[in-house]
């Protein structure tokens, strides 16, 4: 019985080599349409930033607001690809200690940005920065803000949020300029003359800058974490005389084949119809896809027969996390810290399902990267370096290997032209580099 169920799932979730090629071709087509401002699921936002030269230097504040955590740091860029964090603070967005869950619709824009200004104040107080810098007497410290959501901007210091994703729902931010919201909160915190936000950048652009600060060969940067997205250095962006880093917002790519489970998850999410690619593959959603599949098989009487029912919390969306899948794959029959009493066969079946989802995720990402490489270099005549950051890539057993295998299948004989390197935790450093680029231009 298990074998039959697994075979069916395997068929639905597998992406054979020819399909990697067709998804890559579809991605490239959407990329080129979006770049030329034609209708496309890829928004292709210019970042207004070029690649760094590695010699940017000075002291900057960096702020990073992603889907799971807020981080702030004071960073000294030393040039020649070297930097030092003078202080750093981070806290999760979900409710911990006295801080509330900042992602819910009950939280207002002012409350969220006041928290961000508070963490900036704390990180400044904890750092050993020269007091004249902190007092603002030698001019405000430039701040770079890595903001990991889709926003549009006409200049580097602005970012008008188009929509939330990764299940964040904070009120009053969509349609507003997050640069202005931050500046107003800094004034309320008494930091108006001490700190000046000069650059808003996407986390993939931040990852690009950090990786390229040390290695000029980097031309693509991707995040495979709570969410998923990729940026790359475009040589010929319409309206730009020089090469510019483009944020593709690839999580919204709409032309990958979906299963019934993907469609269900999308319908029940906070933003149906949007971010469909991200919902098929990123850390926020893999656990939920897994939960929906297992629940469905269980309800059909096909799985976990030793239990009379699945634990009650399995009926609540998003109770199974990407971390649970990582632990399951590492051999623990546990979800949400609660053990699942089941037979070896059942554990094997659950592991197999988790593995199928992870393998599919890596193959989808690989297809999108191949689409970008083919756009940059149709005959694959030059080497390309992809910088990768994100909890899923770093923490999921076997993920990075699956990505390499999929890239080599998809690039056929030219796989040697692409190298993938881990660029962990690059958002903060990248935000500081963006602040440096903004200050020197
Ligand atoms: C989501 C956001 C995107 C971000 C990605 C990774 O896809 O829309 O801006 O880069 O998550 O955090």
C-alpha cells in the first residue's frame, strides 16, 4: 500500500531533466518580458545599485527585516572585502518575551517601525562607535535597510511596499514608503539627527553585495530560506547606462507545474494567486505542504495506520515547520517537538514524502537559476558564480547536494561553468555596503 501511495506522489512531485529545461526556458521568457516592462510574473525591480568594488569603507548601521527575524548591526567596512561587526542584535518576529508577534494584522505600521527604531537605538548603545558619531555631531550615520518584501522604488532611499508575503500581515504598511516610516520612527526615538536611512534593498540584493564585496565573479545571488528570491547583475537594463543589480522577485514566477496540494495551499494562504513559486519550494511552506499531503493520505486511510488519529494540532495550518522536516529527515519521528508513534514503514514513508518535497524545491530553484544564466550567457561561454543564503539551503539535510545535481542535469555538458557558494548571513553586511555605495555616489 505504502509503495503504491509513494509511487503516485513521486510521479506528481518529480521534475525530470526535460522539465528542468522547460521550466528554465519559461523562467527566462518571463525574465526577458519583465525586463522590457511587458506583462510577466517576474517584477524585475532595478535596485539602483551596481556591483561593489570591494574597497567601500566606513561605519554604517544595517537593519534587516525578513520573514522570521529582525536584525540590526553597526558594521565597519574596511575595504578589500573585509568588514567587522561592532555590535549586533536580533530577535524573532514571532511573540517572545515582551515583544509581540509583529507579523499579525493587529499590529500597526507605527508599532512595527517603533520596534525597529528601538533595536537600532540598542545596537548603537551596545557598540563601541565613537560617541561623536552616535551624538550626530559629525553628521548622521548612514543606515542601509534590507527589507525582504516586494516594493517599488524610484530612488535608493525609498521603497513602497506592494504587498506582504511569507504570511506577514502587519496593518498600514502596504502602499507606504518603508523608508519614510523608518525615518519617522527614528525621529520618535530621538535618533532623527543621529541616523539617516540612505538605502532600501532587497535581501537578495544584500546577499549579492556581500558576496561580490569579496568575490568579483559573483553575478547571481539567491535566498532559499523562509522565502525564495533571486537577484543578478544585468548588463543591459532598459533605462540604465551601466550594469545594475535586478531583483527578479522570482518567488512570484507563475509557470511551474502545480499539484493539487500546491493549489490547496495557495488558496488557503494569505495571498492566493501570488508567490506561487515560493509557495512550492520555500521554508515557510514546505512544512505546510507536507502537513497537507500527510493529512490527506491519512484521511484516505492510506498512511499512519498505527495511530487512530493524527495529533490534534495537525489540523491547524503551519504547525509543521521546515525545521520539523529537517529533523524527520535526520531520523527523528517528531513534529512540533511531539513524537509521532508509528511503525518503521510509516516513518520511512513520511521521510520519503519530506525528501520528495525537498528534492522538488531544489530542482525548481535550479531551473530558475538556469533561466538566469541562459539569459546572461546563452552559449554558456563564461563562468558564473551564484551566492546562496538561507535557512533551507543551509539547514536541510541533502538540499545543497540536490541543487548541484539539478544544476548539472539542467546545464548538461556545461555545468562546469557554474559554481555555487554559500554566503551565509549576508543581509546585514549587504545593507551596510548599500549604505556605503549610497554615501559615496
Ligand atoms: C519573498 C519576498 C522577496 C524576498 C524573499 C526572500 O519572496 O517577496 O522580496 O527576497 O521572500 O526573503
